[in-house]
C-alpha cells in the first residue's frame, strides 16, 4: 500500500486562528498611574527626614563652635508635660 500526500504539511495553527477571529472595535487605551496613600506618606517622611538632618547638622555646628544656648526652663516644662500625660 502506498500513501501519497495530497495536501502540503505546512500548517500554521496561528494563521488559521487569525483568519477565524473577527476584528473587534479598536478601543483607545490610556495608561494611568495612581500613587497610593502609603507612598505619599513615604514621600512626606523623606521630606521630614531631610529637614531633620539639616537641623541636626546645624545643631552640631552650634555645639562645636560653642554658640548653642540651652533654655533650661523650656526643657523642664517639656519634661513635665511629657510625664503628666
């Protein structure tokens, strides 16, 4: 028994499905970015950190140069307020 090829064996399944699918209506999609509240808090914390770092550097310079003055009364009042809570 002899078998002859009738059709070519060059079959591409993707080509077949492309012909079957009907073209759909083209919708215009746009990208959208949303920043979460946690990310916004982190941005604020980073801003606070840099301000705090500047303040610490300024205080270090004042202490080293001997120009830093401490208000003992303000410190005592702050300590009292803290422990009264």
